[in-house]
């Protein structure tokens, strides 16, 4: 017997695909390719790969996930999308036939010219993940398909199906949403639709405040078309097709009951009847206003996470430098007379997979010599802060210089053994205020005055990403006490730093 929960499974499975648009555009095709719509297809979708903004997906999903941590599903989707784009694929189609719902359900079809490249990329991706079901990669005359094993023969035949297919609602619904970059169509085969109408109750329960009737609603629905776009131009439209105008009225009445359950503060879509259809539209301006704060926060979280990842790379480079040289890099290199030449960032280049760039420098000349100055414009990404609007070649990833700190003085090179306060309690790299940004090659001290320590360390920053000598990365805020901050910036002060004091 058909299980109504399968509908939820289908929608959940395709959610990562349906939450990925950037802007409105005409659909590249107004009909589904042969083989997408089958006699038992429940859902079919089209994605315009050129209109998918992966960073926007990460930013939005991080908000709903409760933090900047990356969702494994989003990470996998990013890998797939980038691989397909690299192989020249422009569109992706999804088909969910009812017969394979319990075997994974989703068939992904990628029309492309370089089918061999796409097939290799998708095969490699499948091999790299653990899936509960057996999926195959199939190459046809016009596309590459990822599908449950039992569907492989269907696509290998190169024909839509051995049984008659009469599902015109799929292409009609697709065309009705052609003004959106992505479309999803949901339509149940007649036998499944009838079974659902018989199974679904007349009421949700005695305590349901909406008075919604599932059975009346499903009886009035024949297909659902969805079109959408997300930031920077947010829009959404859903069109429910009924068998006749009377069915549309019944559908509108039941759907309006559900919309009343939308919590206060959330944007409410408009609901209207258009002949035999019910149209639900979201107000783009209201959606934009609703999403804007989340998008802004998500961008900030993503930028902070990227900066923290850069700090981890820098810490690894520092430790590798120490392992090879027996000491840490100095604040800058000097000539025979002790005059500064190039910053510590340049010294780390060979340990950051930047040996070719390092080889371009004349190490016996200052950073602003005729030869070295142009190289200041070739700053590696690891020295940048995501989201900054600094001029090219400027970095605010600095070594904090304070009396008693790791980078104070002009003596012999320091080693990790000099950090007697403990590497896990000593900050050696931090983000400086924009006012303290410098050319990344310049040998310039970020000198901090103990009397104005917090003011100079944070400046206008809401927080400072800070790297510790043990390789860990944390975020410090201006709420930290000046005494605690000083203890973290010194290497042998014998202070005891309590974890609760680090804010």
C-alpha cells in the first residue's frame, strides 16, 4: 500500500536542490527531456546550474542549522555543482518515480556534450560518499544519469518507458513557471492520488485551530508547480492546478486555512484563484526584508569561518617552519646591517604552497624595492579577511607586538620552548583593525600600547579572530578584560588565564 510519508521523503530529499537559486531568468527549456516523466513520476524538477549561488546556500543554511558549521548535504551539493559546471553542464533535471521511493527515489539527469567527463566526475563523487542505497551512473546519447540501480535499464534503453505515458501536466506546469530559473512539479499518478484521497482524514484533529481538511484538499489538487529565486532577488510562486474552477475554489478555501497558521512576523503570501488554479505568491519586498538580516548574519558567519580556516593554515605553516628551521620566523627578515627587508608573511610562503611566488622575490632587497614592490599586489588569499574592502595587497592579519610578547624585541629567533605560559594560552596571530592594515610584504610592527591595549587591539572590530601558538583558533571580543588580553598576548608572564575570562 502507498505510504503517505513517502511524499515527505521526496520533498526532504529534493530540498537541497530547491533552495539554491540566485535570480530570475527564463528557463533554458520549457519541456522535460525524454525519460524524465514516467508513468509513475511523482516529482520532476529543473535546475539552471548557472543560476545557483553556492555561497548563498551556505549562508542561509548556516542560519537554520544554528551556526557557521557546514552541512554535509550542502558540502556535497557544492562539490556536485562545481564538478558539473567545470564539465560544461548547464542544466540538471530531477525525477522521482514512485516505484523506487524505498530505494532512494531520486534520479538525476544531466544533459551535456562532454558526457565522459561528467560521468567520471559523478562516478568519483558517488565512490567518495556512503549511501544507504545502490546508485548507478548511466551514460545515454544525450545525458549522464545518476539513478537507483533498478532504474539503470530504464535510462539505458533510451526510451521513456515501455508503458504508455500520458502526463501532460508536467510540461504544462513547467512552462507556467518558465519565468523562474528553477521549477519543481509535483503530480501524483491517478491510482496513488485516489488512494491518498481515501487515506487522508477529513480533519487533522479535534484540537486543530485551522479546521483544515486534508481529504478535501487532496481531492481538489491535481498538480503543483513551484517556481522560485532567492537572494539577491527573492521571489516564490506556487500554482496548484485543480480539475475545474469549483475544485480550485475548494482548494483555495482549504489552503487559506493553512496560511492562517503562519506565525506572526513571517511574511504571508497572497492567495488567489485563477480559473482552475490556485496561485500562491510571496511578496518579493517582504521576503527580501525578512531574509536580509539572516543573510547579513550568515555572510558574517561565513566570513569569520573562512578567516578562522586561514588562521589554521597559517598556524600549520608556522609549525612546519619551526620544525624545519628550529625556530619561528621573525617579524621580518633583515639585511646585514639589521635593516628590515620583508615581512613574516613572505617567509612563510614556501610553507603555504606558494613556493613559485616566493621564488619571485629578491630576498636581499627591501619590500618596496623596484623589483619587489609589484609583488605586493599578488597577496595570497590566506592573508586576506573575507568580506574586507581593503585595497589589493593590504592585510590586517598581524603579529601583535607587546612587551613580554612572542614578537617583542629584536633578539635572536624565538622557539616554541620560549612560550612558558603554554602554547594553548598564548595568542601569536590576530586580526587587526582596518586602520592597522598594511601591505602584506611590508616589515611593519603592530605595536600595542599596554595602556590602550583593548582600544588598539580591537579598534572598530566587533571581534578579533585570534590564533594561538598550539594551532587553535578562537574569537575574542571587546568584552574581555584588559588584564586577560594582556595575559594571552604575553608568552612568559606566568599569569593564570581562566577559561571563563576569555570572551
